[in-house]
C-alpha cells in the first residue's frame, strides 16, 4: 500500500503520518513539502510545488499511490482576507493538478479532498451535509471550489474521490493564527516572563465545534478506507463551545494571574455567532467517535507551547 499525503509536514499532515505509520496496511508513506529543510519521521518527503502541473504529474507517475490524502492548502480564513487571490489559486490549482495527473496517468487511487465547515450557511444548528453553502471568507470560497471539483470529477471520470468537511480542529502542533495556540502561546510567554501578564483576545462570544486533530486524522483514514466515491462527510464533535470557554480552560491551567484584554484588530470582518456540526453520517457509516476531550486537547497544546517557548 502506497500512500501520498500532500502537506505532510503541516499540522494535520504530521499527525496523519504518525497515525498511518501504525496502520498495518500501510507499507510506504510519501509526502509533499515546499521546503527541503523540513523533516517528518516515517514519511518519504518530496519537495514539490503542487501548483506546478508538470511537477505533480511527475510525482504521481513516480509514486503510483493507492491512496491520496490531499491536505495541502492555505488554511487560514484570516489570511485569506489579506491575500485572497493566492488563497484561491493555491487551494484550487493544487487539487486540480492532482486530479488531472491521475486522469492523464490512468490511475485511480482513492483520494480524500479536505473541504471545510467554513463553506456552510450558519443558520439552523447543528449543521449537516445538506446545509446550504454560504462562505464568509475567500478561504471558504476556495473550499467550495475544491469540494465541487472533487464531486464533479468523481462523477464525470468515475474517480474514487471522497470529501471531508471538518469543523474546527485543535491539538498539539497547530501554528499560531488559530485561537487555541494563540491563547496558549501568550500564556506560555507570560509564564516565562517574556510578556506582560496581559492576554489579548478577539471575539470571545463566538461558538465553534472543536475536535482534536488526532481524532480528525482517524476519521480521514476511515473515510479513505470505507467511504463511498463522491460522498461527503462532516467531521465534528457535535458540540458548540464558546471561545470564552476555550480561554477559561486554558487560563485555569496557568500558573500566573492574567488580565484579558479585547483587541478589535483580532476580530474577523465576518464572524458568525455559532457553528455546530452534525457528523451522524460518518458515525453511522463507519462507527467513528471522538475520543479525546477538549480539556485534554487544550492541556496538550499549552504544554507544547510551554516547551517551545522554553527552548527558544
């Protein structure tokens, strides 16, 4: 079994490599990266720009993968407002190059395309796969394009492409720019005496559905193994948690008294009040359930941030 993971050195990719390394059916794990300096144990890395159609064709011709997990993307809604065109170009073109390479090479690996809950209209809760689409950022637009391209090529070319629509996922290894590591990094810096005891925050009233990344990659593996071509599966805990609650849990682990200060610059241009996922389709089809508690996820994130701060 040969597996290709695009974005293998990223947050989710690193956890997926670790998970698949323990899977008995996996014999070779290949991954793409943009930097030759990045290393991830357990994977054969290939430095490839996925927006280069010829390079992607050459890569797939060489590996002949049985499965492809397409994780590589510009993943920040906030960053997509700052650089919308590169978000659209990167996310759409990279995926299209992978699909076209499979068609041109006459190979049909099982492909998982990662869409996002950011594509959904935030109306009735919880949100299932039939909820209308209404993106609130250029990132969400790019994910709708990826999602629909996957569906179209699964139908028009009979490729075994499945789609996952993950809600917010957190865990150790997530970079700053996302709420939990942003809070945890500030706490770690305050504890280390590198920052005054003031933690800056954005909108604390928003409620989101958080799942630990280690549960998310387990869901991705199940979808690749058991999912039906052209089908789409939400990956979610089914619980909406306020950002205030995330902050309170992290602060409860801190060794310092910390003042919380709202920074208007941290608010998004559009920030819907609540997004809660319904993952019944995934649960019923494959028996998936999240197993790692929110409290454990946040403690793991904070401890990793503490360790990183101490070594810098």
